[in-house]
C-alpha cells in the first residue's frame, strides 16, 4: 500500500489535484520527470546530499550510516536497528511512519532524549535570505509571512518534523535545513569529482572516492540552519493551498493523506498561472495517456471536450506587460483566447509603436487575431526589418554561450553556484549572406577554471571587429557580467591580462544592476530575442519566443529555408562547419522540420559493449540542461579519451546549432525584405 510522503505533500501544496495525476496507475502523461531529474543532476543536488553526511561524521562510509533499502517496512526495520545502538547515533535516510504518513529524513542525529533531523537542499543560501518576513504595513505590523522563495523547502521539513515527532512522542525533535553556502569558499580542487554520479536504472547513486574523510574535504561549503521557529509558525498558521476554506497544518495533512490513500481526486479551488507549467499535460489530447491539464479546465472552467482543445488563455504571451493578465482573464471567466481583447492589457498612456513594429499590447492583439482565424501566415514587420538591415552593419557575428552553476564547485577558491562559462559557438555571415561556422571554444578539462580563458578566446574573435554582434536573450550579457565581477576580485599577478579582459567585456555588454561598475559599450551585443518581439510573430510558436520554438516556426514560414536546408548544404564548401565532417541536412520531414532533432546521438556508431561501460547515461544532447550535465560528466567522471570525445563532440555540435539557429532567423528576415 502506498503511503503519504513528504514529496506527495509538497506536490499537493503546489496543486492538490496533482496528487491524483501523479499516481502512475492512473495513467496520466507526466512531462516533468526527466526535466527535474536532469536539473537535479546538473546542479549537483544528489552530490550535496552525500557531502552533507560529512558534517556529522568523519567517514560516513566506514561508519555505515546510510540506509539503502527502499521498501517501507524494510527501511523502518533498518532504522530501528541502527537507533538501537545507543549513544550518539548518526543515520542517513532513516525512515519514520505515523499512521499513513511516511518520511525518509536526509540525516538524523539522535542522542539521549533529542532527535535532530536535517533536510539537505542544493539551493543556495546567503546572509540576506530570510525565511519569515515581518509585515511592513502598520495595519499588519507584528505579523509574519513565510517567504515564497523558501516556502516549499520549509513545508517539507515541517512535514518531516511533524511525522518524526508524532512517531516519537517522548523525544524532543529539532529541525534543521542544510543549504549550499554562497559565502563559503572551497579549499580543494575537484570537490565535485569526489562524489561521482552513477545511474542504476531509474535510481541515482553517488560513488564516493575511496579514502574521503571529513578532514580531506577541507572547507565544506554548506550552511546548517535551525528552523524550529519556522516549523512552529507553519503548525500554528493557515496553509496556503488552493482548496476551499481555511486549512491548518494538521487537519490538512490528514485530509490529503486520506484522499491520496483512497486514490480520490481532489479538485483545486482555482485555475491560475500554475496551470501554464502543469506537467500533467498530453499535447496529443484526447489521444493517448490522460491529460490532467485538460481535465482541470473542463471541470473548473466548465469547458466542453471540444472547447478545451481550443487555444486557451494560458497560451497568451504575457511578457513586457501586465503580469496579471492571466489572473484577470480567469476572474472574468475569459478562459478561451478568442474571448480576450485589449481591455485585459490596455496600453494606457504609452503611445502606440511606430509603423508596423510590435509593442506588448499589439503583439497580443496579433496573436489573438491569428489564433481566432487559425492564420499561420507570419506577421513580419517588413519596414522595421528593412531599417534594421540598413542600420546594423555587416558582417554579422552570432554567438551563444553554454554555462553552468553548480552547488559543489569544481575548482578551489570558488563558491557554490559561481558562474562558469565553458563553451561558446560563433557563426559569421557577410553582407551577401555567405555563412560559415567561424570559431568555437570548449574547455572541459578537470580542475581548470575556464572563465578567463573563455573571455580571452572571445576577445580574439570579436574585439575591435567591424559589424554587429548578435546574442539571443540576456544570457550572454548576464554571464559576461558575472565574469567581470569575478575579475574585479582578482589581482594583476593572478590574472595578468585582467584589465584587458574587463575592457573587452565593457566593449560588447551592458552592466547589470548588481555590477559595481557602470559603462557604455562601444559595440554592444544586439539581442535577437528583442528583435523577434518587435518585428515577428508566428502562430506556430503560439506565445513562446524561445529560440527552440521560434526556429521551427520560422522554418514552417519560409519556403526558402525549407528548400535550402532540406539539402545537405551544411558542412560543405558553401557553409563550412567546424564539427560536422560530412554534409548535414538540417531540415528533415521525419524530424518534424526541427533541426534540433537532427543532431546525431552522442553514441552514434559506438559499439554496444563499449557503450555499456560508458560513464553517465546521456544519449541525446539537444538542450541546455543536457549540455550542463555533459560538462559535469567531463568534470567528475573517469573516462577514457575515446569516451570523453563522444561527449565533447556532442557539446560542440549542439552549441554550433544554437548559433546556426540565429543565422537561420536572420537569413529568413533578409530573404523576406529582398536583401539576398
């Protein structure tokens, strides 16, 4: 029989209906599992959990503190045996049950009459973080609210404390949370590599390098915080959950547990922004697995089975404008996009944009009009794009960065979640539209902090060069600012070309608000994302402006691109490539006209026996999360040079496509205005 766990409780707090949709036997599509799994791996969540054990014991492996069995009864029995040893007892993953409630605690320390429980999270902490916030308004002075940023983690540990306390009524239970300390600097190289990720089927296991002890780790960059006061606040105050009425903690836990055990669906009391990211959505609905998203909108919005397949308000692009559009539309029961108009997002005192350029208001108008008419002809601001091509000088430089931030630093002298830029790709297009993959950079060597070498190579490629540099969205600008701030703290002896690197960053980027320096760039990168917002809309992309959605939309809109790139013209003399050794066809009908689906499998052509011995488990590398994971593998796993080459080549091809995607968008626009 299934029991009600802390993960189920957290899920119900985000949306109570998810309890039913998440039960595998109910057969609902779940798009979140792989994404969340990959994110946890990339950020180092599993590794942080293993490292935290060394806060409480010199050698967790030698002392055999961990409980590795999975079953409820087996883990409860193993916990009882370890607790019976007496004295000071440290246990990792001990299990507790109270009625139908079940928890596994990350780490427990029990001595005499006290039980200390520790919830370990890879989330970063700094001294500015506050869990309970005091109200500032006079009418609410003296009242506290729980920080929304920390709420899921704090309710998690409160649930654990409740279960452990109820299961041990004669003991004093104290609750703590362990976080990645952004103010702590690690003192050894390769801390991340000491905790290697292994996958056994669907389970992740961390293999600790033999001989690791608390002393050998140097400074452990984790912060332990007692949260008994927060737990008490949670127990004594109403819980924010989308259910009718007011719910206190204990009655809510009992209610959710009863419904979950009985496998009864609990309808949420409202629709909202949470629905936009609902993982229980089957985009092929009504075919295939169940779609919780569609069922909710039928139930709560009273939409028919036909209406629920039509464009909903959740598809509306809400950027660069009021953030309450979705909330307001739902409050007015305008659930379908066809019932939405400018009264929900008035322009106000802002003047309309010049010519055919789109502002936020007009962009939404275009989306609704095209959605209502199912008009897939793209909106293209020809005059505006013509002005752009006339004012932005050629040649055109397209760059894309691959980056990461990990909880356990790879390098000595670094702090948790410091920015690391390990790769870029660079395509060049001249005034006649000729294209080449001009250059690239990838540093995946263990124990090498790549950032400054990364900027040196980028400087050699772009500094002082004529033309226009393009990026897509804020990512590249943000990371150059991260590196700039890192350089500020360096000495001239540690980084001899420090001033030159900082000068280059000032040349092509704008300072972010948290940068202590200010400047005006002489050749600022142009954000192609902003140009998409201003000058282009396609119903194929719906309300998304991610390059992963804009590129397929552009291809579906452009017969020119489809014709050109349906032939193996890439990686030839006409369009040279640095990574594809044979001519490549970017647009293939069997791949849904999506170039990202044409990227070769990482292990394409690899012998099955050799592949079985490979570290890691990635097979496809077609998104940023997978790129971060591939870099992490290259940092913390032991591989042969041949095996490392597979991941290296996958990273290079993926990043190359990211800049080629930008090229295709710009090439499409140039073709539409008759530039080539």
